C-alpha cells in the first residue's frame, strides 16, 4: 500500500494490479472486428446433375480472402413444390444456405484472417492429421480431378487440395465418382 497526498489529506491507495488475460480471451479478442472476404455465388451444377429434380434450386458459395485464397465452400439447396411454391423465398433460402455453409466451413480450421489457430498446447501435427485430408485421399482426388473436362474447374480444385479436410475430401470424392 502506498500513501498519496490529495488536497492536504493522506489516503491509502492499493497498488495497481496487473490484469492477467486468459489465453482464450486473448484469442477471442483477435477475432473481433471487421474482416474482408469475397463471397462468390454460382449455380451448383454438380448438385443439379446429381439430384435431377426439375424444381431444384442449387447454389455454391465460395469465400475467398483478399489474397484470393479459398477459405470455405458451401452448398445450398431448395426445391420448388406444391408446399413450397414461392420462387423468390426458395431462391433466397438456397443462396443463404450456401453462404452459411461456406462460412461454417471457413471457420472450422483457420481463424477468419486465414492464419492457423493456436493449438493451446496440443501437438499441431497430430491436430492436422486428425482433420486434414490424407495423402491417399489427395492422390485419389488428383486422379478424379484430372478426368474432369473443364480446365478451370480442375485448376481450382487442385489449388484447394492441400487445404482440404478429410470430410470435404470424402464429399468431393463421392461427387466426382458419380
């Protein structure tokens, strides 16, 4: 305790305490703010071909950071039917679903800036081997991707191969096999 003089009187003042910030709170603070990314929407031709439903509305949303790196891909579907006959709402729901799925996929692994999240004491290589696509999946995907007719689609898929999760790789293998 220290004594300070204030207008002729002495008062006892506690020393200033250093506030310790929990590591998780520090990480939360890094992700607060505005983030720049581009959301590109396109018709999901693979879904349309796979489901072959005349009333199907299918979108694919691709999120990219300012450098152009793909952060997440999402798919959104809706079907026009007798129960669901409002075209504008159906289109909006499918588009929103694609965006939400892309954002969800984007934040599974890296933080919103595109940098890897800290492992909080976990072994980083074990963490990557748990979630990232295996070499066997990548090799098989390369074979499947090279058989695609469109060069632009091949290049995009090959560029994203190293950042693909096991779940995304399995989903893509299923789509490309059909």
